[in-house]
């Protein structure tokens, strides 16, 4: 049976929300800016051997449509927070969008430090990474903000199709785990992401294992859910890489 998720794409005007969406859906880049009011799309796909139907709502970034935005947020299951690396203002706006998500869904912002059953699924995206000469938001700044919020971070380019599929797939994984965690369907070996950016640790997993285990190429580590060990992302990632399972009590 296919799972269905409602995804809402949020961000300021002209950050590339529609371009990201259309590149994912149709492998087509939108070169001319045409302000969006509301566009809805549906895509069926398979992620990690599980069928998914994704309803994507591409929203308006302009302030005059803020009342519509609240309605979208209320019914959304998962969210993209998109900014342009060439716009400091759009980066700051992501804080406002995140706050609005928690407020509209009647959730406490303190939940961001809670187990994954409490963190609303969202991904922070720094778009237009092909415009390096116009960059005003350093990669590290975006990564640190995502780490603070406990969510994944990607820099993307809709024009060059950099990390487009990856950020959609990761959001689907987050939404899937969130739903299972809140419905009591989580298994004893459920994995979740511990967004610590221990990139040196993840890049060397296959070398440490010595058995050809694939490397984790994303900007975060994989850890066992609710692990309380010191540096759980590093330690349990090594366990996972070496095929060791540890039952969660």
C-alpha cells in the first residue's frame, strides 16, 4: 500500500521554490521568474522500496499571500524551508516560516530538542548554489542553523539539478518515520537521523569496517533511535556500518 504525504514548499519570493519543484517533477528548469500564488502537484514514486504518493504544494513567497500560507501549513505533513544563498533576507525568513509551522500546528518550539516523534518533518534548503560568485550566505551558516533545529540541510541548484532528488527523498523518509513514531508502528531497530554533520566519521565508515560497506554521503550521520551514548551519531553509525544491531529498550 502506498503512503500519502502532503508536502509544503515554503520560502521567500524568488528563492527558486517552483524551480526546485519542477526539476523534481519534470526534470525541467524554469528560467523566468513568475510569482506563484499556489500550485499543487502529485507524484507517485518508490523510496527505499516503499511506494509513496507525494502531494506537493508550491506556495507564494510574497507577504500578501500570508493568509493562504497558514491554511497550507495547517494541512501539511512535511515541509521544505527554502532560501537563496544569494539572499541574506531569504535566509532570515526561514526562521519565521519554521516558527509559523509550529504555531499553526499548535506545537511547542521546544519540541525541536525532543525525540523524532515530536519534531515536525522539514528540510532546510539553500538554493542557487550554482551562483557561487553571488553567495552571501555561507554553507556553514546554513548547516549550523539546520543542526540547531535538528533537521537535514542541503544546498541545491535547480538549474544544474544538484541535490534535488536527494532533498525530496530525505523529506519523505523523515515524514515516514514521524508518522510511524506517532502511530506506534516503529520497530525495535528503527533508525533516525542525528544531524551532527560528523562528515569525517561517515566518510570513513567503509574504511573502518573493511568489508566494503557503502559510505554515507549526506551531511549527517545515521544513529539508532533515542541512543543515549556519548557521541551516539559516531558510535552507532559504526555499529550500523559493521552490521551490528542493538535492541532499543
